C-alpha cells in the first residue's frame, strides 16, 4: 500500500524525534511518502520542509508576541498544504502552540483524517485542562515518559508510552576527543549548554560565561547548534575562556564523557547528560513577562526532567532570581569534587525509566502505533 504521512516538527528536539521516526517508518514500509515541516535532521533524509523549521523555534509569551502575524500565516499555510495533500495520517511532534492549532483546523476540514501527536503536552506541569481538550482533535497521543498516560486516558484519549528516543542514540565515549580539540589531559573540562533557542542563549550565555571565569584552570566545551556556534565562540573568546565549541551529535556526547561536570539550561539536555552519567546543575531564566505568567500557572516542584522522573531533588536547579553567579559558582565547585559522583546512581535510575516496556525501541513503537492507525482506517 502506498502511504503518505505528513509530519510537523517545530524545534530541535522535535526534529530529532521526527528523523528517528522517519527511519522506523521506512524500515516497516520503504515506499511511504513523507512531507511536512522539519529541521536539518529530517531534511537530510530527503524530506522537503514547507518552510524553515527555525521560524517556529520560539518559547514564552514575550518571545512569541512579536512574531504572531507571521506565525498565524504559517499556521494557515500549513493547514492549506495538508488539506491539499490529503495524507493518510498527520503526525505532529511537540511544539504544541503551533501543532495543536494546525491539528484543530485540519480536523475541521478533514474530519476523517487520523491525527497523532508525538510528545504529550506537559499537563502535569501546567494547564491540566488541556488533557481533556486534546482528544477533540487528536486521535492518538504518544508519550515519552511513563507517568504521562494517566493524565489523558481518563479523558478518552488513546495514549501510548513509547519511551524516549534518546535511548536509541549510539552514545559512547571517544578517547580521542581531547587530543582532537587540543585539550590537555591534566585539566578539568566543564560542559556549558546555554540552550537550543535564541532567547535562551541570549539570556543565559553571559551569566554562564561569568560562572566559567571563576574557574580559570578549567577548559569549557560548548556543544550547540550550528546556528549559535559563532555567537557562543565569540562570547567565550571575549570572556577570555579556554574553550571548544562543537556542533555535531557525536562530539556533543564525546564532550559529555570527557567532562567532569556540566551547567546547562533546562530541557531534554538534562536527560542527555544523565545518559552519560555527567553530574550537572541547571540554571534557567525566562523573560520577565513569561516568568510572571509561569509563576501563576506551573504546578510542579521541579523543572529538571531527571528530578521529575525520580520525584526528588537530585540535580540542583536555580531558576529566575536564584539563577545567580554566586549560586551557580558554588554548586559547580561542589560538582567538580567527589560530591559530583553522588549524582551518578540517580542519573542511571532516571534513564532506566525511559525504556519501553515492550522491548521495542521508542521510534519503532511509535511507528507501529502510527501504521496500525493507518491500516485500521483503510480496513
């Protein structure tokens, strides 16, 4: 059967999920046609993006408002394209602000089209009412975390925990990393991760550089996306910091393994660090407007995914006013001693919870659900 699948990813993490999903779908059926919106990882697989995915990589009310007119045009353009293509299924990946608006509009125009959303909205963190609303335009939800289905199943939304595709990556150390990047063997290395969105980098990078300046004998490694490589390298150079900036996935994980500790923005990166057993501290700042709204909406005690999975404060978190030079410096100093080793068993516990109970890798499980929906719709 010749199948057509429309995929939408709106940011870097979704691009990775989409690329892994595409491979799994093609391994089941090499003739599947896939179109939609994606980033570099998806387009590298002969996937033509309707427009650059980076236009959707925004976060927070203050960041989105100036771009609303363009975003609304992109939503309509995407809806029109889906309606014209009439795919067998629509798969939206994360980016709920964009994806849910598209799915809702498409469902009105193509009510029989099956829609799958990959990555559950964080109803356990804020706006729990979304769990009930989502089922009005989404037919099946795929979750990355084991605790999420219980929030949606009571509302009649078919939900499957597929596991986290990070577990599928070939993550290993590289003994040549220091030599390739001229990093002496006898000095400590600290990974700096200032975020994957422009607003995050602009807010966090100057502070993270100040923290690094308090450790003059340390070499900083900054894995980042290619689009941010120049600004991060220039900022680290101006701060007179010994540093290496990397942009490949292989070098990112090699950097984690070669490092002694990390300080990072909140997000999926905490799980990536956990997979390599690297002790970390999380520092994060939202824009003032977004922060004001978040304080009244967010219902969780932790923001770091490791802490959320374990329901305990294993990884230190410093947010907003607490995200200061003194706090980050103090905890990073502790992590560079034996105290940093105390995190490692907990990091392993957290990543073990991400495994799919069926024994399939997460993308294979997601592909299985998606293809079953298509075949059942044709029966």
